């Protein structure tokens, strides 16, 4: 069940729910949505998106809306009346309620980069509820390497071979998209815009060339938008966002060292010799990584170890600075001497001389004796 379905199934029979698909300035564009027999249905009559605003009262209370948010709407004044608590939120740019990632790689032009693919897979597996799907594009140009396909299939990933010359290759992909919100991820030039063009033929997506020199695409997605597709009665949503491919989410070692991120960890028959094996260079490590996956695992693990130790170091420096600041501003309570034991300042001496001239004179006289 997708996150949106889960949200809707808890809402009862109330109407006027909508899904935000686009945001421009202060305007939110959303489509009315119903849930019928566990399938998401949008209002077929309403071809256009509703243009809505978020009332100042809600903004003042700290409410924010993002693409992917399920909202309740007042159709009379075209305002958002409620934001249904989201089940997930992807940062930079913020997008809510995503179910799965479609990781797009091409068999050639550009050739797959296993480390980049493994990073995307790890990132998607750790942040989204459904297992990512690998889409292998440009299969008309070159046959995919069987070792590559077998490796990722053996780890439980779905691999779908696509070619924009064979639109029927999309049908298999669509069956995994229905009722879900999927985010596209992959480096430029691999065929994301071409895939969107095939999925949404009524819309014009900018397809770029692949540079001969860098083997990268020349067009990059700059803004985020959710596209709604249909196949018969079935609906699916695709998000095109630059955020997911940027991979700036920082995953820690415990997350990386998990079967969710690296299914090999669960598949190994024997347990490692050490309880807390990090699967780096330990003797007795039993994880059966392929060479390329081991390299990716080690790179990710090493990065997170370095990042964690940098963070620890900078926290230590900050704590030390804070405690120096505190100690310099502390009032040290020095006990006062009895007034008889205190040395008398010159000013006081003078004053006492002026005031008690006679006593002082006497004292002086006595001392001279
Ligand atoms: P994006 O940067 O990931 O959006 O990639 P594009 O969709 O812009 O495609 C980059 C280049 O690859 C363009 O020249 C496309 O025509 C080409 N391309 C995309 N998909 C396929 C495919 O399935 N087969 C072939 N032969 N070329 C493709």
C-alpha cells in the first residue's frame, strides 16, 4: 500500500482531499483525490489542477506545504484547510510521501558507474519505504551485461530494461508504478527526460544530448514537479526533482551496515567472527560481497566513519570553546578580608588624614618616638 493510500485509508469518508503536485510562489496546485477500493482515483472531470493558497492563519501557526502533501481543501474560497500529517519528507527540495525511487542508468552513453548506482540504491533503500527499482535504458544500443543483471537481481532489486524505441518496454515498468509516488534519480544523459516523454506523451520534456567529451547529458532538471499518469483506471505519480540524485543525505555507519542498505549482509550464511564486524578489513568477515559492491560498501562506510569523527572533533572543539567562555564569565567569589586586615588605599589614607588630622598627627608623633 502506498503512503498516500495509507493516509487516505485513515481519513474516513470526508471529501475534498487533494494532492499537491506543483508549487509556484504562494500558489499550490493540487488535484482532487478519492480512494476507491484501495486505489487512488483523482477527479477525471477536473483535468486542470486547482490553484490554492495557504491561509495566513495556518502559516502563522507554522504550517508549510510541499509537493506530495495530501491536503483538505475548501473549494469555495480555494484554500487549504488542513495538511494531513505526512509519512515521509525528503529534504532539499522538500517533497512529501514518496514511496520508491526509480534509479535510471543506461547501458552506454554514459556507461553505468557501479559506485554511483550503489550510492543511489543505498540512499533510496534507507530513506524510502519501498525497495528501489533499477531502470536500465538504451538497451537498443547495447545488450546489458548478464553479470550486471544477475548481480542486482540476486540482491532482490527489480531491473527493468527500457528503450525509447520500444514503448512496449514501459508496460512492465508501469505495473510497479500504479498507486505509488515514485521519484526519478540518475545522472544526466541516462534518459530520464526521454522516459518522462514516453510516460506522459502529452507533455513536452526537454531531451538533451550526451556530450561526446564528458559522456554526460547537457540538460539537468532544475525544478521539482509531480506528474500524474494513467493507464486505464490506474494512476501513478512520478516526481522529477534534482534533489534525489544530488545524494547529499548523510547516512551513518550503522545504517550502511544493514541488510536494508546492503542485502548481502542478510544473505550471508555464516555470521562474521566479530559481533560488531564493520565488514571493512576484519579477518573473519563472512559477508559475500562482489568486488564492485565491496568497493562501494567500503567507500560509503569509510566516508561515514570520517564524517562521524570530524563531527565528533568539531563537537569537542565547540564544547571546549563553550567551557572557556563560561569560565571567563564566572564570578569568582573571593572571600573578603576583615576590614582591619585590609590594606588602606592612598585615597583613603589621605581622606583619613584630612578628617582625623589630630589622631594621625599623634600616630606619627608616637611612631617617631
Ligand atoms: P536525461 O539527461 O537523463 O534527461 O537524458 P535525456 O532523456 O535527455 O537523453 C539523453 C540522450 O540519450 C538523448 O540524446 C536521448 O535521445 C538519448 N536516449 C534516451 N533514451 C534512449 C534510449 O532508450 N535509446 C537510445 N538509443 N537513446 C536514448
